[in-house]
C-alpha cells in the first residue's frame, strides 16, 4: 500500500495540528508520539477555548480513558463544534463495556457528533454494539479473529463511520472497504498508552487524507515502528524509548518491507 508512506510524508510536510481531549495517563506519551511522526499536538479540553482551538486544528481526538463528569461537557461540546467546522474526529472509547458510565458516554458522543473514526479493541467495540462481558478494565478479555472482522463491519454500518478494531490482528472497515493488518508486537500490551498513541496518530493522518486511509495508515505505521523497536529493545522501559525513535525514523523503505496489509 504505497499510499501509507505517501500519507506519512504528507504529515511530515504539512505538520497537522491534532487537538486532543485525552486522559491523564497518556497525555505525555501521545504528544511525544505525534511529534515523532511529524504532527503537532495540543492538549486542550477547557470549554472556553474549544471553538478557538478547533478553528485552527486539523483534527480532534477524543479519548475517554480517565473519564470524569467534569470532562464530559467538554467532549460533547468539542464534537459538536468539530461537526460545525467540518473537522474530522477520532473517538477512542477506552474501557467501554467495563462500566455503564463509559459505554453510555461513548454512545452519546457517537450520537451527538459526527465521529469520523471509531478506534477500539474488541471488547470496547462489542460493548458499543450491545455485547457485554468482553472487557476487563480497559483491556479486551479475549480476541476472536472472526468476531473482530464481523464487529468492524457491523459497527461501521451502525454508526456510519470508519472503524478500527485493534488486537493481535487489526481490522479496519468503513462498511464498503475492509482491510486486515498483521503487524505489531505482543510487548505493546505491557506498555500503557500504546493504543491511545495509535488513536492520536490516526488523528494526524486525518489531517492529510480520508478516513479509511488514515485508519489503515495510522495503525500500520505505529505497528511497524513497534516491530522495529522490539528488535532493538525487548523490555517495556527501553522499548518505549525505541518506539519513539522508530516513529521518528520510519520511512517508505521500512513500510514497504515490513507492512502486512491486505484488502478483504
């Protein structure tokens, strides 16, 4: 998929501004990941500045990882403003299915805003479709490849958006086009915030291309970088440092050699 590296080059040329309303655990990590790939991050959630910030932002990423009643109005207002300004939005429904509060918040954001990309794990997406019991905290309890493919298609059609389901094998679908992505490393489960980094990077790609290419490109670039980082540093602490390095270094040659992406 040569358009993956072309889209990455666009990010590095255009330096899209990605506005994040994200969680306390990952702010530092996602900002560094965005900088490494060539985007410009801003963490802005105060209601008073949302309109001004979204006027200049190229995309919005909403992540409910450390959900709080005080933040929900900002999330709701942001997705409404983004729709008015026709700015693309990524929703990461972290922990949906673990509590009714998280599930209902994510569903409400899908209802009131025009969500461009919905990215989550199998448990989170299944919960939004009404299937409970597959989420453990913010992680998916289990992974089933056939179910992941089905849920990606079902969610894309139900919510009229592009859906990325991440796991040992990733699926991306907009209801018409579906891709299977087979890169990554098991150590990603041992480092907090890696899934949130993926959502933010998808946001960067949304600043330069369409939703389906953004989701495939974002997940693939991140997972290829993770594979390369793991080769150099197979332990969680040093891996994270190398991950930033590889996100910065990744180029067309590496993507073409390592990326395992196919259209179904």
